[in-house]
C-alpha cells in the first residue's frame, strides 16, 4: 500500500481521519483520567502498565475500561 499525502485524500476521507483521531483522543483522555483518579486497589494490575497500555490506539483505552477496573469497586 503506497503512502498517501493529506492532500491526496478526499474531503470525506479527511473528515473520517479527523473524527477517528478525535474519538481516539477522547477515549484515551477518559481512560487516563479514570486511572489517575482511581485508587490502585481498584485497578487490576499495576497502574503504570495500564498508563502505557492506554496509549495503544483504540485498543488500549477500551482494554483498560473493560478489563483494567475492578468490578467490585463500583458497588
């Protein structure tokens, strides 16, 4: 797959890229905020590891929000 410049993209593709980037940043910000405010006892695993995992595209924040928080902490 050849590299494409921003100027080579159609307006719809540019919009899609901007929306995807905004969603990714929003997910990461929400996950990092939750991680920072949550006590270590309410996190599955080390907080430092989760902070790095959250930085991995869409997968990281979703993984933290689904698997990183202890369920019993919500009660």
